[in-house]
C-alpha cells in the first residue's frame, strides 16, 4: 500500500522563485511563490543525490529512457530504486509544526468575493436559477454564478484556513476573517502568511571591484512570516524501506542564490 507522509519546509532566509522572463541589467526580477515542479524537483533531487545518483550521467540516461523516473531508476543503486517512483503534491503555505500538526492554507476559491469597503466580509456566488437578461451561455446547459444582494463585489485575495475550508465544502461562506483570533479564523490575507521584499543591487566589475555603469537591477523576494512554512505531501511506493521518510529530512537548496530551507517530516 502506498504510504503518504507530510513535510514542512521552513525557509532559513528569504526565497526567490523567478519566472521565465529574461533577467539582465536594468531589469526587475519578479519573484513568485514556488510551483509544484520547483518543490518536487528540489526534494527529489536532494533525495536522489543522497542515495548515490550520478547526475553527470543523467543526460545519457534520459536519451535511453522515456521518462525522468525511468532514467533515475537505471542510475540509482539497486537497493534504492524505489526513490525513482516517489510522488509529490503541493506546496501549500502552512502554519504549525514543532510538535503540532501543520495547518495548510488554500487560496480563496473564485466564487468567493469581497464586499467593497468591507475587508472582513466575504460573499459567495451562487448558480442562478435562470440566466439574467442579455446573458448568452458559452455552451448549452451552462448557467452563470450570480450575486443576489445589492452590495458591489470585488476579487478577494487571500487564503482559507482548515476551519474555513470545512465550512466552504459544506456549502457555507467563511465568516471569521483576518481580524479574528488565530484559533477561530476562517480566512486570512496574504500579509498574515508572507510578504514581498524588494531589493536593489548593482553589478560589480570583477577587474576593478567597482560598480559597473548602468548595471542597476532589482529583485523581489518572498519573506514568510514567523511560524509559516510550506506543506508538501509525499507518496512513498510499496517497496520503500521503513526509514524512507527520515531520508527526506534535512536541508535543501531552495529559492536560488544558494538559499536553503529545512525539511521536517
């Protein structure tokens, strides 16, 4: 039977996850939150390296295999080939850890909106019983999501807590917002989990040790609030040994520029 474990990844510094746009002198490196591919790659790469996979042979192995997993299986020692089939899901921002169960956060679903001028009030869109005048369905049988109260709505950025997600899945609308205490909060804003930190730098000429003319740049880092980490779920295959979970603990390179994060099971 597949075993599923949870990991909490705690950053040891600010993190930087850039997008695919070119980054050069005079530009701004816009960072974002880590994608599933980035987190899985960091964890899987660290695990494979610890188990003895020779990454210098990976290119040739990929040419011979149809998948990355197949290539890794040929390069891992025979007793560690289970590691080629570890699967990852996440990440989600979370609170907790250090003896308490982590509490993941999920982004507010698109059918939750905020009443303009009321930062702590959410409204939930419902399926209209009949199309409004002038509305044409993109496909047969479709009906719009509609708001029936008179107040104006706007997009609500933020995250559901486990308590809020439970209420939402039961068909309700999360109520206790950012101003509520930690124990009763059902949804919260980004600033309660993380912040964006902008930094400006300049390129240095290695020959002179002086700043290079017109080589100013800026980057945006992700700084998580105290007690906030990233939650990741891991599926271990049947043949994984009993100490497989412990092998995932430690530190990993994450977020560029040699930055690291601690991993706890």
